[in-house]
C-alpha cells in the first residue's frame, strides 16, 4: 500500500492566521491560530494551529510531503513598493512602518516556516496566489463538478476580486479587479468611518444597516466609484487614504457626508445607520453585477464564493434569490483563514493532478475541523477547578435538561465535538437561547456578550422545518445566507410603533420567533441536519417536541473582543464570568447557582484579557 500524502496549508502574517492539513486530499483538520492563543484575529505564524493539525493526524513535521503558503509574498511586496512610490512622499511614513517586518520576516518565509516546523520538513515550499487560494477553497470542497467562481476581499497580492471557473480537478482565473479598486476596502472604509474596527467590525456595519435608510446610495454611486455593468469599478482615490496612511479615508470623504468619523464607543445615531444601509445597498449591487457577469462569462449554472466579502450574508441571500445561478456554495472560512485550506487543496488537485470525487453535500465535513475533547478530559478539568457538575450517562436525559432550560428562557453555553473552522459557531461552540423570547436578544447582547444591543442573532433551525419559517432556497448549514421570514410567521406592528426609528425598532416583536428576527423581517439562517450536526440536531429536535418551535438562538461562544472558545477551560472561564445560566461540556452539565467562587471570575477581570473591537 502506498504511503499517505500529507499536505499542510498555511495562512499567516496579515489577518486570521490558520493551518489546514490534508491526507490524500481528505481534510483532516483546520483551525485558526486565534483559538489557541486567545488573541482575536491573530496574524502571527500559526504554530499552535500547525501543532494541532499534525496531532489530529497522528504525525509530526517530518511526515509532511508538501507545505503550501496561501499567497506569493514577493508579488505583495511589489505592490506595496509600487504603491508607496506612487504616493510619495505621502506614503513615506507607512513605508517606514512596514519595512522592518518585511525585511526581518515576511521576505524570508521559508526560513520562518523552517523554524516553526522545527526543521523536520525536508521538502520545498510552494506558494499559491492569494485569490487562487480563495478560489480553490471555494470550488474543491463544493458539491459541484463545474462551477463559476467569484472571490472578493480587500486585497491579496494585486487582485481584489476575481472571476474564474472550476471543472473537475482544475480551476482557472478568468478576470481580476486590481488594487486599489476593492469592494472589501470600500466596505472597510465605511466600517472605519462609522467607528468600528477594520477587518473585524464589518459584520457590525452589516448588522446596523437594517436600522437605516439608504439615503446616501446615490451620493456614493456618483462620487466614490464608477461602476460598470460587469461589476468592475474604479474608486475616486481622493476620498480614500489607505494607499498611503494608516487610516482608511481622507478629509474629503468626511466632507462629502457632512460629518466627521464617529469616535469608537461613542453613540450610534440615525446618520450612522443610514450610512450603513447605503454602503450595504451599494455592496449588494456590486455583488449582483459581478455574479451576472460570471454567469455570462462561464455559462455555468452553479456558483462558489470565497474571500472576506463572501461573509456578507445579506448580499449572499440576494445572490441566491435574485442571481442567475441555480445553486450557490460558500466556503465557511471565506476569509484569509480559508486560504490555508485552499492552498493545500490547490496543491493536491491542480499541482499533483489528483482526481476529485464529488459529494452531494460537500467535502467540508460541516466545517467541524477543529479540536475535540473527550469526556475524560472534561471531567479531569472540572475536578481540577473544583466545579460543581452532573455527568450524564444517558444523552436523552442531558438533552431533556437542556431543552427544559431553553424553554424556560435560560441561556446555555453549549460545547460538544469538534470546534468549527471559520468565523461562525455552528453548534459546537455556541451560546443558545429561546428563539420565541422577545427579550432574549437584548439580554444576551448586553449581559453575556457585552456588545452593542443592535447586534442580531441567528436561528439554528431543523432543516426539514426551515421552509415553514424562512423563505430560503435550499439549505444553509454554514449560516452564510440571510433569508426573509415567511409572511405567515410575521406579526403586524401596531400603529403606535409606526413612527419608531433606529434602535427603538427592537421594541417591536416582528414574528413568532422574535429572538432571531431582524428589524427588516430577515434572519441569518443555519439549517441543522442529523448527518452534519448529530447531537446538536437531536437537541433542537427535543426542544421542538417540548415547545413546538424547531429552532434555537445560536450565537458564538465568546464575549466581545474574544475568539470563540476552544477548550473546556476557555468555555468554563467565559461561563463563570458572564450571565449564562448553564454550561454543557460534552456530557457534563453545570448550573451557575451551584458554582463556588463565582465572584473571582468577575467580568472586569475577564474583559481585561481581551482587546474590545
């Protein structure tokens, strides 16, 4: 029998470092470095993620056949130099800030990887183009033999978006949009303008948009960009500063909209909500035009998506409902972390020319690719900290207890199985609540997540019941599509509420499941099935039996500024320092009021460990 072929993919140094490991083309493991270091969006070399992937496969670095980096550093360096020179002398400060890291580390990636791999890897290093990595991560795990490919993000080497096609075991990039003209950077500029943190606050901007009106849409379209029918565009760079400064926008941008940038943590006004609604509408228009052009260019009926903009689930929902494609598949780790997986897959299929098998669901394994912990490990940890807990031998009894708690409007920390790869909690590292509760959104946001009250929550709904509540075409196991709530589930707002605006809109229950219904009668849906989700499916089924409601609120198991929890220790500390009522660690259930020394795990101490974004 032939020896297995192991390929390690790596993304590092820019945003969301990660590692992914293949064995004979099968995804063995993948994880972001932030989950281990507890530094959100950690961009350091993913040493701990690499160690985890190798351990999951039962190998060490010497077994690796190929190591692939997710972009080409020399091309990125070329783009930086040309940009700094093009904006000289304005870009000199940025040039001087960035050069030490490049000269010391980023131009010497083989040396850095040798060190991280303990000099046991004897092969040569491969480098995949940034958008090739995104395209590979989108197409190769997908359930399609052929598909158009659309990637959109801030910037890689030079490309900011690409259109391609995949067929069998090959992908081909057909067209690129190039820096500085970037949909991701345009959206990030508005993220910055509204006072949120670039590269992590974009989802806040998307969540804020439904509270506003897109009254600046025409102004953005006429002043900031020249948009073509094919979705390509040119930005008027007089309004932006990201080419030569450490800020996203110029003073001219602020003058255009009549207000200075919102200071972080300051009040959010209707103006900011309208700005968010306007750039969201622009983004959706560009995504739709790009998708139509990809359809015309390829003539294919399926579409796959990756890149950070592919996490804009509102835009994805419109692509699914209004776009020309019959089916869409989106890489769950669509950002840079997924580039590590894409780079490894590109090497296996395109460089090594291996045949590709198609799975009707996909090859992503539910994106449950991170660490798992045994019941014995959980018990050992709980005993070490003196926690009060009950260990269940019968799963049905455990599910009954949790279902009763959810039905009683208690908030549950849920920890089971392998951790998710990508930014979404999919039922392994989740905080759960009652979707029927009108007060649950504010309670979880303010008392548990310690974040803005406007932030929406997603429903995890039984796949077979999803159509009863949401106008969703197909399934959405990775929580990457926003869908309208069905008319039959909506509630009519009273005349007294007709004049409400902004955050006050939260006061109005809008459906039979108000805990997951946004103010525009939409929801970011995760469909849950018994094959991918196992125990999580069985829990929601038990909740349905008790309440008649086939869903739960699902939000990521973390607080603001913290990565999603990875280990039992992470979960326990978050549980003890927040307003969660119950914690489930595999087969163990902990009640908050049965724990000793809760005060020593206070939230102030806990928050101090993380940088709020």
